[in-house]
């Protein structure tokens, strides 16, 4: 049983189903970033943990065509964490918030066995929201950046190796400048958190469409999760505009599929540590 899907179905309503819920001109989202599920403390510094906890939430807001504005934090702090580590954790959070114009407006802190961060993010729409259900037959389906590096970083860490501070697994590189310019031409979108194959299935299911692959992708590209690149679709008539914006913002865009009638189901297991 897919317990995540079952749990979501227990609260099913019209606002659930995208990276963030759209209410009036705002979007709202929440993500958890927990030790033992998303990271190990020996893998990431307190600064990097705080940084990534914010980035994964900000990513959800960006792909809805909204600018992140406010955050509420829930912190579970282990009893053995020291003040210096808390300062570094907060510095990672604050520096990332400053970069994207986010203000932390409150939250709660409790003690626990492991470190955990819950982030509720509020964003302001910049125009029409980009939803998952707007995919149309004949649309091109594409992703930004390069995929596979997060999985490579994870495997290195699991094999007791070391990765650099700007590794994709440590610090996702969000493509906000590209996406905000391209959003008016985008028909559907979401970020890649569970792996391209798994997230493509979510995108096509929301629009009740199938997929014709037009570019061969590696297993690493299909399976690598926690990439936080944008997965999006657009009409072929806007191809020149998308390419121009990609050049303008120095963003690599890979067109790999066309939307068709039918449905799409992946057999690839997702990677989401």
C-alpha cells in the first residue's frame, strides 16, 4: 500500500494536489525535513541542514509561479544539540530566506530524539498559478538543469565518501529567474523531488494524459530525487520563446517527451532519501 497516497486521500479536497495550495492570490505549502529520513547529521552541517530545509519549500512556491514571502518554522531539537549548532542552523535558514526575500514570522520549538524542521511557506502569485492539471495533448514536456547529480551525491555519502558544499544533494540550485519569465507560456509544472519518472507520473495523472518519449534518458536521470529542478510543459508554438528565456537566464532546458492521449505509469523506484 502507498501509505502517503492513502493518507492524502483521507483529506481529499479541491485545494490538494499541487506543490502548493492556491487560495486567492496566495499559495501555501508545507514540507518536513527530518533526520534519518531526509538527511544524517554526519552528512550535512547545521548550516546546510537549515539551508536545504528552506530551499525545498521555496522550490514548491516557485513552480506555482509565486514569490515566497513568509515562513513558519517548527523545530525539533535533540537534547544533545549545542548553542553553536543552533546558531549555525538558524544562519542557514536566515541566509536562504534573505536570498529569496522570505521573512520568518513565527513557529514552535520542542525537544526530541532527532533533529527535525517543519516549514510552512506562504507565497504571493505573480500571475496565473501553474498547476499540474494543465498538460494538453501535443505539449512538449521538459525539465531544467541536469538530473542525476543528487543521486550521485547520496550514493557517495552512503559509501562513506565526501561531497563538496555545492553538491546538488547539499544545496539544490533553484531556477527561479527562468521559471518566473517562462511561467506565462507554461501549461503545467511541478518540481522534481521524488525522481523524474515518479514525478512525471504525478504530472500526467493530474491531467489524464500519456507520454511519448522523444529523448533517451539514463536511469540516473529518471530515478534521482531531491533535484528540485522544474518539470514543466508548454505548447510547441512557444518553443522559440522558451529557448530565448533559457538563453537569457543561462538555464539548460531539456525537452524529453510529448503529451499524448492515454496514461503513463513508471516502474522505476523513486529515490527520496
